[in-house]
């Protein structure tokens, strides 16, 4: 999914409007993904290795004798070093095959558990909030709206003055409409509508005051 210039303009206008109606400062960030999940591929490769000896334990003895005869001759017996070398080769092969298969980003993403994705998206959102919003406004009124496209997940993180007044579940409507629009391939519209919902939450608790400066950029940030 790509965001067009029209999407950027739509989100920027929504942020500007929401900030005119409250003292809140809204930062919008969209990322292609929040993590590469290479560790997930590594975990699957290690699991494949562990399954090798478990699988070998269920191989019938007749099959083992037949293969030993084919490879070493019918009267030969497998030595302990040969057995260990065979097992090592199977372990290494299982690890490498799974690791190479999961080098494909789409497959790796599909096999990543949903909870893992949610944790990584949340962690990345908090990192970006600390870098772009936290303590960047005089009244601690910054809000980050973060969308991670590959995971189809979003986060809203608010600074101290807002977090103390708004329970996390209050942001649910904004999150729901954003994710629905992303699934419909309209991320720009989703971000704009979510900003409107955030503005509706901020307006009653942080009404606009005279001389309220625009302390954070209104533009949509793409990572």
C-alpha cells in the first residue's frame, strides 16, 4: 500500500483542524512494518532442528537397516561416529531449509503470531512517541497516531496531560475505523478519520486557549 500526495494532504488537513479545536498536538506516523521478524524465522528453524531427532525416533528399524545396506553395503553396521554424523547432517539441513524458506518476508510475516506482531508494533510506537512527542510540548499534550501497514495494526500513545484524563479504551473507535480503512486499502483516509476521532476526544478535555502555538508538525511522516 502506498500513500499518495492526496493522502498526505488529507491527513495534514485533519491534523490542523483537530489542533484548532483543542490544545492537543497530534503526530501521525506510518511505517511499512515495525520489525523484520528475523528472530521468528530463527525460532522456526530451531524448532525444525528439534523435530529431527523426535522424528528419527519413530523410524522403523527395518527402514534404518535398509538404508544402511544401500549406503554401506548389506553386511555393514553403522558405527557411532557415522550415526552422529548423519544426525548432525539432518539437523543442519532442517535448520538451513527452514531458514532459507523464511527469508521470504511475506511468508515470515504470515507465520509470525499475532501477539508477537502486536507487541512489536506497540514497542515501536512507544519508541517513536518518546522521540517525537514526549515532553515536546509545553503542556505535555502530544498524541502519536502510529500505523504499521504490514501488521495491519495501529497504536495511539498520549503524553502525560492526556493519558491522565483518557482511558486507553476511549481510543477504540479511532483505532477500529483506522484498521477497517487499512484493510480496505485506504490507509490515508483511515489516518484522517482516526485523527478526527482523536480530535473529538481532545476537544472537551483540552479546549483551545488563546496563543496556543503549533508545537509539532502537522504533516504525515512516512518511515
